[in-house]
């Protein structure tokens, strides 16, 4: 994942971009970057690793020395960004959010067609910003170049471009990630997360449509290319997990959606006679908590927090790039409240079940601390496919997903034909898979939110939501 922030102001806007970018820290864990432009200093760029310390601490010294009334910043889970590009469109900085799945093929094609060379990173890979810049340069204008790049890229590409006189922003053609424009008396800003500019005094001006391209200056926002709302496939996992509780996407607040989702899950259990006799409903912090609150409110079962998340060191469990280290961090940061565990029957709600490793360790720890029963509710359907648009799951193979592992063990390659049945935990195949997950994770009971319930909780038409990781539908 990742996110970006930019500002065009009549005054120096470095501080705005510093704080606005920092508000995207929950979206990425590898690198942060800022680039500004001023007439006296030209382009100024700073990029730092944020794997071991947060964005704020890495950039607070840089901000003192940077100047500019135009500035962009980003949190990146992929390449160092923003990258400076010189082409026939001039010198500019570019950063993007998304994933380019056919990068190698595009590089080969560009080299074959006369592109002299690319600067390779230490890994040997080509920086995505460098590749995007080369694709844009195949056409005669930014708009035509961006459209061309988006047509060639398999995956997702939303981007911002900083020139000497403006910021150009383009939402990906299917709108899988948002771009929101804010307005203040002295200029405009743009952000992946809608809440990131509120504390800076900006008010929401507009949200870009899928595929829309705009040019932003301190004096206004010009639409360079219209978007197409009918093409929108916004990522539903933003509401489920990635999005910050105060964020709104397409007018739907994350916290409100999660609470409503929990209410729907409780209603489903009540209707099916599956509401368990437990002492407390609990959320796996942080993103599971509002789902659990909704479940508790609708079921009438008291809400409690047997685990408290220790956030000063590791704000999110996936911060280390190494999976085994992420598992250790996930275990270390959840501190138990023994009085709410010992002898208690507990129902937990988690945002999702991906590999199951962290959940299994959590359940074992609950039993070690005296829990009598541990029930689990997943706030989304079983994850059947690794994300190929935003790369949120980090899975190298779909067989890393616990649901797909079980299907493969049950039926081998033939099991792929029946994924739709396995996804519906009311079918015989679905029940069998659910029972096996329950057995492996040592759960007293397990239920998944249905895709229909998920769509209902978001409140947008299913045709405008990306549900690929659950349904496999593009």
C-alpha cells in the first residue's frame, strides 16, 4: 500500500506536507519521501527508510531546511519516492501508489523501442517512478502520457507529479484508492486519506472520480481529464482494515462502516441461531475493535478489552518486512488483562483471517491465561486470492492463505473450481472449510461475514467495489 499528500499554497507549505504525509503512516512501512520546489532553491528532495522509526522522526530535521510553496510527500511500501524525472515535459518529481505487476515486460518494451537505459536500484529492479516517467514521456503531454501509462500498466497506478508551477494528480482508472482535494484560504492540498488535512485547516473540496486527472495550483483546481464514475472499483479492504477510523471513502466513514458491519454479523448469528453464550465480545485491536463494538451493541453482550495494544513501539503488526518478525511483534504488542480472561468465555472479532498464524498464537495465549472458550468472528469473507492491485496481503503464493491451503489439501488443484462454494460457509464445502480452520486455530466456534453483508455494511453498489480478494471477480 502507501499514500501521498501534496499542497500548493501562496505561502510556504512544507509544514503542511510534513504533517499531512505523517498522517499516512498507517498505510506503509518501508520508506517516506518529500519533494518541494522554490524559485531560489529549485527542487529539494529527501527520502528515508521508515522501517525502524516513524516518518516524523526521520523528516523533522529536513523540514527545517526545505522551502517551497509547492510540495509533495509520500509513504511508500515499495520503492524510494518521490523520484526526479527529466523528459521532454521538463524536470518534475513523481510518486505513485499501487502495484505494477508487468514492470519487467514494460521495461523490456521501452528498451526495445529506444529508451536508452534505466537507473537500477541496489536490488536490480527499476524504480516504479522511473518506469512511470518513461511511460509518460512516450506521449506529448502529461494527460496523454498518464493515460498511456495507465493503459499499459497491469495493476493499479494513482500518482502525483510536482512541476515548477503546479501539482498534477491522477486517480487510477478504476479508482481503487481515493484522492481527495482540500481547500483553504491560501491554497489547496490533495491527500489519499480525507482526514489528513482537516487538522491543517483545509475543508474537503472534492474527491476525484475514477481516472480523473487534475492540475492544482494555489489559485485553483483545473480538471485536465474527466473521470468515469461507472468504472469505479474502490478497494473494500480500505474500510475493513487499512483505512484509519476517521477516514471517509466515497462518503462512507471507516469507523461507521466497521460498527455497522459488526451489527450485521450479530444479526446473522441471531437469525441462524449461532449467537454463543459468552461473557464478553472483544475486538482484536485496533481494526477489529469497532466491528466488535457493533456486534456487542446488536447482540446485547457486554463489550470488553482483554487485550490492550501497546502502540508506542510498533503501531501496526505488519511493520517489519520479515514475516516471522511481524508475527513476533504482533504477539509482543498485545498485553493481556488477566481479570477479563481467566475463567471467561470470550467472542473475538478480527478484521480478517489471512494466514492464521497470529490468530492461532493469540488463541493459544488466551487459553494459557485461563480462557474457558474462545469464539471468533471474521469481519470479512474468507480471503481466497492474494491482492494483485494493491498488494495488501504480501502473499508470495495464494497457498499461504489459510483458506486456500485447506482447499488444496481437501481437493488439490480441482478445489479451485469450487472456491465460490467454499466462500459461502453455509454450503457443505464452506462448512467443512470453516470447521477445519476452527480446528487448526483451536476455536470454540468460527463464523465469517458474508460478501452480501460486507457490501451492505459499506452501503455502495457492489459493482463499484473491488472484492477480488474474496470473490476473484475483477
